[in-house]
C-alpha cells in the first residue's frame, strides 16, 4: 500500500511539474486575429568575435582566439567584441603579465559584448586575462 502511495505521489509530482513548465511558456495575454506577439532578440554587430572553445589552449596555433586577430579601424571609430564562447573572457590592453591599463572589458559573460572607441593612432595589443594564449591587436590608422 505504501509503495502505491509513493508511486502515485511521484507521478502526481511529475505531472504537476510538466504542466507548470508548459504553462510558463504560454502567453496568457488576450489577442485578436489581427494582433500577434513577437519576441525580438537583440542582435549585436561584432567587429571581433571570441569564438567557442578558445578557453582551451590551441587557438593560438591557428591564430583564431579572437576573430579577426588583427583589425584595422579608422581613428575615432569603435570596435565591438562579442564573447560567443561558454566561458568568461576579457579584452585587456597589453600582453599577459604586462597590461598597459589603456582599456579593460572586465570579465565578459557568454554572449556579452564590449565596445571601445579608438581616438588615437597606433597599434593596441590586447589579451585575455584568464587565458594567456589569447592575444590580438587593433590597428588605428
């Protein structure tokens, strides 16, 4: 008898969970046939992408830790980085162990972006503070 009660309780709990998940995805707002609800995802235009799996050593061999690894921009223009990896990364000026403190994105969560305007001519090397093999540069002309 106790086994039957426990089995029924488990089945009831699973059923309630499934119904709850189904209802959480349902839009309860009233709409008429001419009205629709549209979800809009934010699309960020990336100049430089931090691709998947670069938190593991080896991306430096093919120079794909940041894509592109070298970007040329005009003075006064901005560069936007997007972290498409599942790991945290950073965009930090200088070299690993020798940051220049010109810019630092801090840790970028997956799919977070960082934008920086370059107002002076020059070559700006940068790296990831968490992954020493990740390095690239911005060239401002």
